[in-house]
């Protein structure tokens, strides 16, 4: 079977999947298609019905509009009292979320901000997540697959820190199509600055 024939076969399977009433992870479909393009390089994009299907298919039972999410976490003491903040644009409305934890770390608050933001949104939609945490972005885009393959162990054999939060974040992300973006913190990015205010304000509100 040629590369093109394999790609077209995958497209047929995708069409059957989209026609069924069974639930599926839209992010998983996208990742499978991207992997197919990597493995079948001789299939040109203009001839590739798989790409055409992806471009014209929207997630089932969801708005076609993409959600925009900005998040930030903060901690006084690290570990110490922490706060997180999120700004969410979805379906023409903007909302803000924030929270605190009495004993935590900065990385945990960065992760919690994203988790809470995603949990406030429907599944099977596209979400653009912008954070100033390289820990979150690198974890989700690069490290996570290896950690899971090694049963949540790092390359040095030590357990992955914050495993419970990573598992929760992975679960929420797998139910949506996520685009991860990093932005430098405290660099004048309006939404990032707002998230920072929400997070630090939570710390100030709960100081003893």
C-alpha cells in the first residue's frame, strides 16, 4: 500500500468516526492526523483528503469559536501561600477566575490556573492557552509523553513532581484541542498582567 493509499484509508476511518454517536477526543483525532502526515511524507497537502477533512470538520456538539485563555500563578515564599488567576474569552464573553492555596508552590499555582480555566469550558472545543510558565508549556508539549511512558518517572528515574496536577491537566487537555503559547511575564502583555494581578491579589486577601 502506498503512502497516499494509507492516508486515504485513514481518512475513511476518520469519516466513520465522525458519523458515529460514540464520544471521542477531538485532540486525539488531530494528533493522529498530524502523526500520519509525519509518517507519510510523500502525500502532498493539495492531494491529501485527510488534511481537507481536518480543515472542514468542527468538534461535535460545540461552538466553532475558539476559546482564548490566559493564566498566571504566584506564590509568596515558594513554598508558601499562593494564588492563581485566569482570563477567559469564549463566545463573545470575558470572565475572570482566581483562587488561592494556603501552602503551595509557584509551579503548582501555574498549573492550577490552567486546570481551573479548562474545567470552566466545554469539552471538544479549540482552546488557545497563553501562560508565562515554561514549566507548563514544556510539560504539556514536550515532557508529558515521556513521563507517561516511564510510569511518571523522569529521565533520572526520580518521580515526577506534581504528578496529581499533571494527570488532571492531561485529562482536561485531552478533552479539548489545545494550542499552548508562552509569553514573557511582566513584559506589558495586558492579559498576562491582569492574571498576575488576580493571582497576587488572592495572596494579599488571604495573608494572616
